[in-house]
C-alpha cells in the first residue's frame, strides 16, 4: 500500500522518526549521542586514570623535548617547539626576501607575491613538521627497537626497505620497478610528466628521450655510446624475495623493459609512439602549449626529429646483463648481489665488465693499447646500505656484515686512478662507485671502472655520482663543458651506466644537459688556489637541500652553500665577497651541522680548493645537491667547519641525550601533583561527609 | 594537519587543550576558532581565505533568512515557524547561500573533471579546435566537501525553521571551522549543535570517554588502516596482479577505508568530547550489514542523513510514486558518489549502490540473497562491497576494470606479479588482516565498547594508545583517505 506521507524505512537512509501519531518519536542521532555520553558507565577513579595518563603523555613529551633542545643549545638546530611554529609566518617572509629573484630586484605583482609567500610558508611548514619527527627524542629512542621487532619478527621492513627471504633485504624502488606498471605506458608517462610540486619540477619520464639526445650529442662529435643498465636486485634474484621463484627463474623486468629495448634498437618505433601520444596536442597554439605538461617533451622531440637521420645511423650499443647474471648464479656459486645491499657482488660486477669488453671489442673500433694492470684480491666486510636504512639498533644481530673478495686494480705499485685524457669515459652511479670509493664501505680501487679498465687494458676517464643516474652524470659533464673545460675532447667512447630502477622512477632531464663547450667564465666568487687554505666568515644566503638520514641509500651527502659578506678571519684580504661552498651535510648516515644551514645564518669555515680535495677524497662521486641557476656553473670551494673536519655531526654531538631521564622526571613531578590533588580531594570529601553526618 | 602525527599529538593538541580550558567561557569559541584556522591553514594557508569567505556568506545569509539583519543584538532570535511561506528576500538569500556554496564546491572540485570531459568529447567529435586544453589545474582545497555541506546546512536549517539563526559571528565561525571534524567529517548539521554552541557541559567523565575514543580511533588508524593501506597500495599499484593477490588487496582496502574513516570519526568525536561537544555516531559496524540497504544505515551516517534531508526528501522521496522513488534513489546515490570525488569511478560507485538499493527495494526492502543464513548474507554483502570499493580505490576506470578482471581470474599476469607474494604474505600484513577481521566481525564498535568502561577496558584503552604512539614513530606520513574529498 502506498503511503501519502514520508516514511523512509525503505530509503537509503537510517530509520528516523515515524510520522505515525501512535508510534513513539525516535530520538535524533544527536539526542542518542547525548544520551549515550551522559550514560557512560565509568567510575571517577577510572576517569581520573584515563585522563591523567593521557594528559601526562601529551604534555610530558613536548616538555622533555623542549628541555633537551634548550640543553643542546642553538647548534642543535632551529628547534621544534611552539615558538618556532609561531614564527613560521615571519621566517617565510625572510626567506622570500632573501631568495634569488625577489632580492635581485624583480618586480612581482601583488597576487604573485601572495602565491610566492604562500609557497615559502608551505615549504617552511613542511620543513618544521619533518624536523618535529626527525628530532623527536621519542622517534630517536623508539625506532631502533620497534624496527627490530617489526623486521625480525613480523618481516615488515620500513618505507625504504623490504625484507626478503633469509637474511636478504631489498630496496623498495627496486621492487617497485619490477612489480610496478610499465614505465613506457601512455598513462604512466603522462602522469609522471604532469607530476611535480610547488618546489620541484615534474620529471622528464621517458628514458629514451634522454638516451637519444645523448646519442645525438655524442654522434655529432664522433663518439660512440654504450649503455649499461645495472639490473635491480629483484630482477636477477627474485627467489630471494618470494618463494614462488626458484634460482633458475628468468629475469623479472618491468613490463615495459622489452619495449624499451625494442625502441632503442629501432628509434622509428620511438618516434611513432610519441607522434601518436602528442597528436591530440598538435593543433594547440604554441603560446598556450608552452605552459602545458607536454611542452618540454614536444621541444625535446622536435630536436630529436631534426636529427633523426643521425640517430638512425648511429645506433645505441646496449647491454642488459640481467640474463647473464641469472645464468651466472650457477657458475659463480654465490648470488650475484650483496645480501643486505642494493648493489651487485664483486664477481658479478667483474662478469659485467667482461661483457662490456666483449661488446666494445665487437662494436667500437678503438686504437690498440695494452696497459699492464694487475689485480689483487682483498677481503672486505660491511653491512649493506639497505640494512642501514632500516634503522636497527647499533648492536643488532639480525643482519651481520657480509664478507666479499674484491679485486683491486693496480698499475705498478699505485692503485688504479682515472685518467682525464683517456679516450673512454665512464658515466656511472653507485653501481660504479661501490668497491671503488672507500666512503661506501666496501673497499676501494676495485669498482666497475677499474674492472672495465683492466679488461680493456686501457685507462678510463670517470664521472661518477651516487644516485640519480638518469641525469646526474650527464649534468656534471654538461656543466664542465659549459665552464669551458672540454671533457669530451679526444674521447672515442662513452659508457653510460645507470641503475635499472631509474627507468621507471628517474628524471631523464634533457633541458639541463646540453653538451656545448663554453668559454671559461669570469667569476666574482672566491677562489682558493691549489694547496691553499683560508679561514673565512660569511652569511648564508641559500643552501641546497640535504636528504634525511635513513631516507636514501648513500651514506654521505654534500650540500652547496652560497655565502655572502665573506671576509677573512686570518687578516689577509680576500678578492671576493661571495663564495660558493661545498660541504658535507651527511656522513655515514648522520647529519652534520651543514644540513641545517638556514638563510641569514653566520658561519665560520675553513675553505680549500675543491679540485685538490676531490683528487684525494673523490668528493665529486658523493651524492650532492646543487643550487639552481647560474650558480651551477661556478666552481665551489671545499668547506669545513672550524669545529671539526666533518662539520660536526648534528644531534648526537650537540648534547642531546636519550630523553628518558627527563621524561621520568616530568612524569614523577606530574604524578606527585596528581597524588597531592587526589589526597586533598579525599580529605575534603571526608570532611564534607563528617559535616553531613554531624 | 593530521590527527595521527607528532605535530598534532605533541604540540597542537596540548596547546589547544591548555588554551581552551584556561580560557573563560566567552573566549573559548574565539580560541577554538583561531586554532581551527591554524589547523586548516596548515595544509595550505591560502585555503583559509576560501573557508572564511564561504562562512561569511552563510553568516550574512542566515541573518537575512531569519530577518535579523540590522536588528538589535540584545533581542533573542526566534526560530522561524515551520511550514510557513517565506518572503522573497528569505528565499533569495537561501538561494544565494546554496548557489555560492555549490559554486565554490563545483568550481574547486569539478572544474578539472568538467574541462577534461569536455575536451575528451570535443576530441571524439573531431572538433579539436574547440578544446580548452587548459595548462593549469585547480587545486582541491582540503575538506571543501565537508565544510560547504556543513555551512549550507545552517542556512537550510534556519530557513526550514529547524534551528535558530546565530547572531554572534564567533559562534558561527566556530561551528563551521571546528577542527575536530573540519576536514573529514562527520558532517555536523547545524541543528545538531546549535544548542551546544550556547551551553555545554565539561565533565571528567566526558573527557575520559573522549580519551577512550581517541585511543581507539588512533589504534584503528595507525595499527590497522595504515598496514592494510600498504597492502592495498601494493596490489592496486602493481603492473599486474594475480587473482588471489587482487582479492587480498581489495579486502585490505575495504578494511583500510573503514578503519581510516571510522578511526578519524572516533578521533573527531573524542576531540569534540574534550572540548565539551557531543557529535553523533558516524559508523555502526557497517560490515555486519546483511544488505546494501542496511549498509547505508551503518556507513557514514552523517552523509547519508544529510543527503536524505537535503536531497532525497526535497526531490520527493518516496511520496511521488514508484518510478519517481527509484529515480530519486538513483539520483541521490549518483550525486552521493560524485560528492566523494570528481571522477567517473565515483559516479559508477554511486550508481552501483543506487542500483543495489533499487533492486533491494524491489525485493521488499531486502537483499536478493535474503534466503541465506545470516553469516552468508553478511559475507555476500561484503563481497558486493569489495567490488564497489575497487572503483573507489582505482585511479581511473580502465584500472578499475582491469583490477576486477584480475579478481575474476581474467587478467593477464606478468613476470613480476609473483614478487607481490613475497610482500603480501609477511606475518605483519597477514596478522594485521586477521586482526582486522576480528575487530570488524567479532568486536563491538567504539560507542558500544566505551559505553561501560571497566578497569580491564582502561588497560586496553591505554595499551591501544601506547601501541599506536609507538607505531606512529616508525610510520611515514599517512594522511586520511577522506582528506581528499
């Protein structure tokens, strides 16, 4: 029977008050809630305990944190308390005024100023929130034991590391590469090209665009290009990650990898794909298109289209050693990757070096040369970078050091050294740096460059930088050329090695990598002569960002700092008032004070010649962040804080303790006050009861 | 700002409680409003301007509707008589309020969606010259769907005579901006809190129950929703996924969205209780539902109530014949789906729910599997929900359809798919899913659990709080799912 009045029992919604006059009215949701709360069955003591413990917890932790920060002083950083929070709007104004662009006299409209200010404020808010977590004594003390439980008992890992089978660990981006969607699918490319944020430009997502650009640039100078993709660990060792694979399982590449190889071999396929993808945007007027997501790609592709014949006639020589490494598992009798590290094992790396030699011998005619390199076996032991990223306790027993035998390459009595004048140049990332740079903890002079050099019997020039193999080394090469130093002069072959995960997550920049030799620039920045040393004081104008320890695979990191108002502390006059300084921001996964440099901060530093330090310590191979703009073309000085050679580690060295004694102290005081109040209330009640009885 | 973060728990909340409770009664709403603006502006300071403007419009419209604009502040504002005709001015200002709110919501939430679809249609018709191809994208302000609905409910309630208009702007700003439920609900209708804005009690018992709600809400979010979310992310974001893994992923997502959203609602209720407000229940063990109709009586009650009162009933509800009832039902659910997000996936999600409700209505307000035993009915309802959640979670329609194909065993499995097994079946994730099943199907929901608090429950609540805080330290940033709606 149809009703003429609204009844909603059959509607999408919860039953409500019936309109029938005989039915008792149902209470509204709010009335029900009020009644519920009013009828909470809880004793006063239970209420007190719940409220007291809760308040103790939320008040004591920030109080202890503040005590710690006051005790540590200003050196420990800008603080994480309410005072810094309240000052954020003003620090954003200061940062905005000091940022390049505004201070350089560029006029901004009011609206632009508002948006710019908002973006600085957002950056400072984010930085403040990150600092709260990173600096919290709670985080510092709880992460290691909790992580040990999560990893050892529950197999959870963390946001950077996955726990494999047995004692194996995997780096998350490596696994994401293998299980993720195809990196060359239209959706993925478009989504990545549209990405980015207020502070970071969207990445250039297609590796082939960068590879063909580089191929073209080298072909114009008659240089051959060999590409070596260092396979991510799960691609070669899936059986160490999931029991569903056995040791003989084929490689587990990203779904787009085969297409990537096909298009690299036949660039026509690449051009066709992009033509189809960009076809809908062809008719968009250029003025409009310039601001669209596809414009950087359109521009890059135009450049490649113009050089299509050159690209087709100079194919990229490509090496994917994954299949051979799978086959090598049997021959080598040991897994080709390190158990708790992201990288390959020494024998696997040597095997790839042999493949490179075979490929080069077949494909690239190089003048004969036989250098008498020797190899010397040496045992090294280390804990892998992924194990460090899990942040386990220092005395953990879950993952031990792994011992491996490296093959150090020597020439005569000296360790192998790169040669800037060699006709072969290797561009590489941490897969090239491991076993070569002592900073990585796996020995030195036994890396990929050394093994290739040994196999080819010729010297090698090397540009290596940990991480960001998609663009870092090409940018370094490009900058050097722009500075007037022609690193490609006399080169016949460039070997470009990068980690396979870069294919799906790397930024394959093409705009920042022109390979045009420039003229030496006149610099108004401070320069330190070879062997020289100056003590200076200056004010930080800008500092490049430093990654948080534990969030990256590399142990060390270098930041660049732009100093102004520079003057000498040693009495001798300086020939410049500005300096670009490179300085360690992280050593062995611990921040130095340089990681916290802020605009306006006054610094006293010892400055040395960068090139000289680089020769000794291979600074250029350490992952670093650069300051944008023209500063990229300046040669920095190498900086060290007066306090110590490493710039002083932040946090632990600045007087911060575990925080537990302070927490207990605060708990004790609060418990005392609470007890006193409870006793007073009890007395009052007894008094009232006696009065009532009387 | 996220409730389950160091910043909120150990800085914002202590400061808020301290300032609020130290403040005399008159200043409490001022401090709550200011802190709520800080809370909201934390995500993006510019969003604050938008919320301020929206609030200002509704405040002025409310006074005009109540015919109090320019009247003496000393006179109490009467409630408008129900069912009486309204003047042209009153109707005009209601329309102004509705249009401004809907325009705000429409522009910020649906602009990108609308232009994208327009371009797609033009391209399909071969009219490339008419495409907009905009280079910019509109950023969705946090929680705009929640606070515009909430703000609108004020003028609607005043117009209908369900609530008294507010003269004190601080009280109104406080109602709209109140941080506990600002960005992800529950949607508090004005008539529900109008009295509380005038007078409310602060008691130790109320605060204690708030602590219990906060602890359990945090535990739901940090201990259950976040790990379940990790499993769901792995399954939904992988290039190809096997049948078993796809089911695993969709079950994990069903748990994630429930624990995430109900955990947030619990925390919102908790923070309300700590500041003297009582907010109504938003979830009532939804996965115990034996039909989709019942599900909507248990899931996101504040939204379904809002849609009922402000959309379904004004459209005619079930009073205008069978055909019209089905139409109203479908329209309400489709718009409900679209309210969640500007994407065809949400429209389909709403469409499936609307279709199921219509089907169940045809079956005499019961499910088509009504003959099954209770447990099986619950199971079948849950499976239907799993399929609908796929549309909710997948980034776009092709991805949703591909995932459903995987669930039906029709998907293509690639080499790397089995790597997922190495992750999904870790004790951590398996244990979390088993624990989630227990919490969902065997334990009482938060309101029932905290109705009677015994000493063992005190221990459980404090243990949940401690575990959640300990676990929080090891987790990276995990915003709530409903923040984006």
